[in-house]
C-alpha cells in the first residue's frame, strides 16, 4: 500500500494537483485581493436586504447565513468554505401583484446605491427574474418560480469573504 501511495504522489507531484484539496480561493487569496471579511460583509448584506424588501424590516446580523462556500470539494463537488459568500433571502408564496411591483421598484432603486442590472443572470423566462450587482460584487435579486403556488424570492448576497 505504501508503494501505491508513493506512486500516486510521484504521478501527481503533490496531493493538490490530484484534486484532493478544495479548489477555489482561500481565505488568504481573499485577504490579498478584496480584503473583504465576513464581519464586514454580513451587515452590508442585511442592510441591502432591508432596502429591497417591500415592507419595513430589520435584519439582525446573526440571521445572515454564511451562504455557500467559495471553494469546491473535489470529492463531493459541493461548495466548501472558508471563504464564504454570506447571504440572506426571504420567500413568499403567491404574493400580491403590488408586493412584486414594489419589490422590483426597490431593486431598481438600488442603482442609486451603485448597483447595476446584470444581463440574463437568472435562468428562466419570467420577466421578474433579475439581479443587480455593485462594483464590490454584492448583489440583490428577485426570482419567481413555480405555478401553484407561485414562489417569489428576494435575496441579498456578498462576494467571497474571508472568515
């Protein structure tokens, strides 16, 4: 068995080259590029969500999830962290048309805060589906899917953050 492991290491050069280490940015990579930390990202995600939800809402920092990891585990092909992409979302079933209209207007108003509508970022034909991103990589989005009941989701998320 030791001989087999030695051959594997010789063939791969290092274990990382064989895919045994998660692929993607490390905490150090994020610290050296954007410098964004989870501690900084979480309140921004909460604040952005408060601006897009059609009704007054206050999101506590501890309600923001770390989200998916920014690395891929080669064994499971699942996201892994750290680093993380903090996010917060709410879903409502069969929302009134006025609620959706107000949510879309609030999303569009995020342009005054530096967000820009992304082209074709969400799969599907529903004209409600849209994502706005800012220059730092934060995003706010709306997604409608299903038919009975219709599901409407508003989401605020962060780019990868060291944590």
